[in-house]
C-alpha cells in the first residue's frame, strides 16, 4: 500500500499530557501537510513541509505544538500540555509539488480526545 | 483572504434523486479545486480535481464543474444511492496560500 498512513488512529489522553502523532507520506512526495478538523467543520491548515524544511505555520499552531520532518521523510506532530480544546481529528496529507498546482492525498487521520 | 462556502449545510434525499452540491470561493486566483468525500470518523477521499484551466471533470455518477471567474463550483451526483451518504467537502488550492482551504462541507443523507 503506497498511501499516506498515520499513527495512532485514536488517542485518548488527560489534560496536561504530551502526545505525538506520526505521518508517513507517499514515498516520492516532497510536500507534507498537517490539518486539524473539529466536529462539523472542514479541515484547517496547521503547517507544511517541503522536503525537510517547515515553510509555513498557521496562527492556530500555538507554542505548544511542534512539527518535524527529519530527512524529508515521515513527520511528527507533538502537542505539549494538551488542553481540552485540542480535541480534534488531525489529518496529514502529502503531495508532489511541481510547477504550479498539486494534488494532496490524505491519510486516515488521528482522532485525539483530551479528557 | 480566501474563504470557501458550501451550500446547503445538510441535505436529505430519497434514493434515485439527482442532486447538486454548491461551493463558492472569494478569491478566483486558484490553481485547482478538489471535491472530497468524508465518512463519519474517517479521513478524506478525493473524488474529483479540477485544474483552473478546466471547466469540468467526471467520474462515474459524479460531475464537477468550475466557473473560476464567478468563484463557483458544483458537484452533481446522478441517481443517488444510500452508499453516497457522507459529508462532501470542497477545497481550493492557490499558490498565494500554499495550502488547501476547505469549506465546512455538505452532509448528505440518501434514504432508501
């Protein structure tokens, strides 16, 4: 299977704990995106990488959030000191950016519940 | 600032009906527009992608059109089936934003 994979699929944690999510993109894709989706809303952009460089971060990404993509392969998204408002679906997508335009392919998401 | 709006927010139809989902966007300078399907608690499945130079794309019973100048797209579903029940999301990609910007979706229920 060469699709985008995410791990874990579900995470329940207590407020104040740290959590880390992993995304494995389609292998030849140079761009990787993180989005967050709350109930009844469309996904909202958090950050993206081109190869290993993090090129943009949304204002939604507070100081408690950090993302990495070492060696331009898989990516991790860490949330420190989780809050109940962090409860959401975290979606990862990858694409091959060549020239203008691209098609993003999404993973199944990680659903986070903060108690 | 690019904003994407989807109408209606929810739709319930009997099986067999043809239906139209609407998407509008405020900044016409887009590279492409994608329609996605999302089942409850699941990730996104890409249905159709329309490049900015195209007017429409078709896949099976689905047809998506794009009118970039007026900032509108429609997703047409022919002969709807209960298996089409899901949330349909529209998203635009433009170089100035370097990300997909989504609407809130249309929640579709097709009943037998």
